C-alpha cells in the first residue's frame, strides 16, 4: 500500500530529524534521512542532507557516491552536480571508478566523470 509506505517514511523521517538534533554528526542517520526524504518527494531537503553527510566525512567515497546516485535519479538538470560528486568519490577511493563503470545508475554520468 503506497499510502502506508509514505506514512511510515514520514514517521521515520521525523524520528531521524529528532535523533539528528541530538547527534548532528551522525552520518548514517543523515544518509538514511536523505533517502527517506527523496522517497517522499522532498527533494530540496534530501539534497541538503546528502550534501551534509558528504561534507561531514569528506574523505569517504560512499557519501559522494550516494550524492551522485541522488543527482542521477533527478535527471539531466542535475548531471553536472552528479559528475562532480562522482569525481570526488573517485578522488577519495581510486577503486570507485571500476565499480561505477559497471553500475547502470551512473550510465549518464560516468563518461564525463572519468574522461
């Protein structure tokens, strides 16, 4: 039931927001909240959470990859930001390039990111 899923996502998002108010540096919570916000079409808030999670752990490729996936899902209007996030992930972990080349989510971005 889509309504039930949406209600659960909103409840979880609210709970995570309260938890993050107490522990603002909790990166996994920020990433989870960003995913939930994106699923409930709160794109601007999701983008802010993904960015903050990546900024809190700037040398962790995973946060930049999640940001790139988010931008890729938004379409061509966010391609430039997605490419930048992929490049940053590749700088954090050189092994990212091989994984990205095989991941269909990055098809629209990978050529520009790793020229």
